């Protein structure tokens, strides 16, 4: 618990800043619902862009259809960057900042160190998603003043949480393989950026459609959730499996790592 509470305390400012910023974006974006002529706007957008953001298949006359058009993928990206940033620095910073000797002075195994940091990462991701989707819900009720399906919104929140958890797990695995934060961060940041780029490119081009399966964002796709009213079970299992692989790799690599005090 020492590591868990210490990491939460050290990361609280970043958590607050990222959560409030992305929640404000969510509320700001949804506030435009019903305030523009969507038909004319869509006609003015190139076909490739319309396809990339599912504008041709979503019902933009509903508030969650409007949100699924662009808001969801952008909050996935913002949360993905936050999740991988904190995850990538969790282990690498101990060596980079030369604080690994402090951890060695405690009666802790390497597995306990990883477990404490994992708990802190997942707690940060969960709190972040709670605040962001609370901001979205408040925006829908008080700014957009629209009716919405609470169940569907819950599924969108779960999809975001699972996508961010999978990215955080992979980011932590990258961190465990490196000894310096400056080396771990670029690799970790590439994960959400690549996921976003793959999702957009794959939607815009049929020849690249196969690439979507490489992106965690595909399995948290808002269009499918809004259409079906829930998240596909196989997508839930895939994101959980990705998280499990990232966690397993972290334990394995950190247990075998030659750590210098």
C-alpha cells in the first residue's frame, strides 16, 4: 500500500489537470449539439473525412450519435496519452531518478513493487474516466439539454476505461524494459497516437481496413455501441486480454531486469 498511496499522491496534480481538461472538452463539444445545421455541414466535408468519422452512418440528430461522430475518439486519444504517460514513467523513473535504492531498502519484492504501481495506474485511469464522463453527462443535461440513453452512455464509459487500461498496461510493459524515463515516454506515447492514426486511416480506406484490428480504439468504437446500445462481448474480452498481456510482460521483464541501485 505504501507504493500505491505514494504514487497516487505524486500523480494527483497530473490527474486533476488531465481529467478536468478532457472533461471540459467533452462538455464543450457536446454543447454544440442542436446548434448547427448538420446536413449542410456534412455536405461540406470531404467524403474521406465523413467516412473516417462515421458521419454517413451515425444519426447525428441524437446527442450520443453526435458524440460518437468525433467526441468519443478524441477523448479516447486524450485519455490514452494520459494513461501511457503515467504508466511509462512509473518504473523507469525509479532508475532514472536513482530512487530504486529507496525501494530496495523496504521489505518489498519486485512483484510487490509492480503490483503497487499497477494499482496506482489503474486507479488513475478509473478516476480520469469517471470525471470525464461525469463532465460529458453534465454537458448533455445542462448545455445540450438533450435526452439520452443512460445505459448506452455507461457502455461508452466502459469502452473508454478498457481501452485506456489496455494502453496503460502496454505502456508499463515498455517502461519495465527501459531504465530511463526519457526513453520510455516516446515509445509509450506512440501507442495512443498510432492507435488513433490507424483507426482514422483504416476507416477512410477499404484497403487499410484490416489495420483496425491493431488498434485498441477499434474495440472501443462508439458507432457500434450507439447502434447496438451496448459493447460487443468479444471486444470487451479482447481489451481485457491485451491488458493481461501487458501486465504479464511487466512482471516478467521487471523480475528479470538487472537493476542498479
